[in-house]
């Protein structure tokens, strides 16, 4: 049985706590955070879950095997390295870190500690993308375009300028690093590393520093032309579309309207509204995030590679950094 300690008590920590409760072979045994009241609240109604402080997670020999980090982006690297050094496996929320240097440090720390490092990327477990993954293995692609429209909330952007999500220093950026990292992970896996990136970003909401609009294109290592674009706007219905043009001119289109950018089906959102639990989805083993948790449990039990490990998160952060650099270069011209 994989014993999990959750680090973080914010909105998404509740989703993780609920999901761990439904994954065979795993059990949530502790919750750690900086505010004791909020830790207690998350533990309430979850028998056998011990409330802990942030420092507890850095001590060796605690009765858990994996630390699941669901905190602000700028804290991921330090918290991951400390948990690995204390002897635990780590699952860290996306984005793995805010710089490629930090992401590299995390991967190296896992190697030196002889522990495993996993990064949340639940899009890999959305059924349509799993099918595409298999199909794309055997065909040549000329062009791929992923475009997304999100609400500020579903893009993880907060218009309150006092929160960590609206500051570059704590979030590392906005729509790209907070939300478009999901499709970016798939694009890198399918088509290879980006070359010759051209990018533009825009911060269009008053008071907040982070970008709400992203347009990027590049030539991928495997030869395809890739476009990634997104906009976070107040009051839109979240929608995403992936269009792939094959070498023979045929097109494959996945319209992912049933999913919001967090990978949570819209109909569940309606159910949340009805039940009053806005921000919390209905737990199910078939949810992409629950499927990723199950993959991690199995990979630890068998020693096989998990679908998304530290090296994958590092590739994503490396690409994010290059896209921001390209956008900066463009705005300088
Ligand atoms: N995979 C996905 O689709 C998805 C969806 C949503 C979010 N996420 C990710 O989940 C993570 C957390 O997001 P969230 O929406 O849950 O954020 P949140 O609601 O703001 O929660 C942040 C948590 O971090 C703690 N925290 C904040 N500042 C801290 C500090 N300086 N030191 C220690 N702890 C601190 C907060 O503690 P207090 O409670 O004491 O304030 C809270 O527990 C992010 O990485 C985000 O990108 C992923």
C-alpha cells in the first residue's frame, strides 16, 4: 500500500485528497501545510489522516512513502528537493518548477536520493489523447495546432493581485506555465523538442502581472510545424481544439469541449454548481488525474517507468522558458 502525504491545503489539494481516496493500492495518511486550521479542515472527515506541519515533511522516517506537492509554483523546487532528501518519493503538481535550472536540480536530487519523481500531467490520461498517442506513433505529421479558450478561473489566473497566482515571482508566469503546460507536454511527447520558436504573450487584465494570452509556433524535432495558442477571458465557455494535419494532407481534429483546461468534464462543473461545491470536482477512478495516480502506484510497485516522470516535466519547463524568451525578444524588436 502506497502511503501518501499531501503537502498543501488549497483548492486543488482537496481534489488530490479525494482522488487518492479512490485509487487502489494507495492511501492518504497525512496532510501538511503552513496554516494549522486549514490542515485540520482538510483532514476533517478523513479518518486516519494525520495533520502535519510543513517541517514534518522534511524529516526522515515518517510513516509515508510519497509526498504529493500541491503548492504555489515557486515553492515546488525547494519542497521537492527537501522531501527527496528526506527519503520520500515525490509527486509534484504542474508546473514542476518556474525555471529549467530548478527542474534540473529536482531531477538530479531524485537520482542522488535514489527516489522517484513524478509530475502531474493528467492530459496524458484523457482517453482521446491516449488514442491519438497510439495513432501518431505510425504516421508523419506536417502541422499540429492546439488552441484553447479558458476562463480566468479555469486557467488558474486570479485577478486579485495579492494572490501568488497573479505574480510573476510566485507563479512564474500566467496562462502558459499555469495551463498551456498541459497540451505542451503532449506536443513535446508526440513531436519532439521545439526549434526556432516565435512567440507573443499579452497581459490583458489590469492589475495582474502574468500573461493571459499566448501565441507560439515552432518547428519540432520530428519535422512538424507546431502552433500553440490560448486566451483566458472572463465569462467564456472553456473550449480547446487540437488539429493535426498529416503528411498526406488529411486532418484529424479533436474538439475537447467536454473538458475544461483542468481536464475536468464540464458536466461535472454543472454538478458542482448544483451541489454548491464550486472548485471541487466529483471523484471518480476514471478521471484523468485518478488514472495518473494509479499509474504512479503501479510504477512504484513494479519498478517500470511511469507515464510522466521528472525528465518529462523538465522538457516542458525547458520549452516554457524558451517560449517566454522568444516572446521577450519579439517585444524588444
Ligand atoms: N493539474 C491541474 O489541472 C491543476 C489544477 C489546479 C491547480 N493545479 C496546481 O496545484 C497547485 C496549487 O494550486 P491551488 O489552486 O490549490 O492553489 P491555492 O488554492 O492558492 O493553494 C495553495 C496552497 O499553498 C500554500 N501556500 C501558499 N503560499 C505559501 C507559502 N509561502 N509557504 C507555504 N505554503 C504556501 C497555501 O497555504 P495556506 O492554505 O496556508 O494559504 C495553500 O495550501 C499549483 O501548482 C497549481 O498549478 C493543478
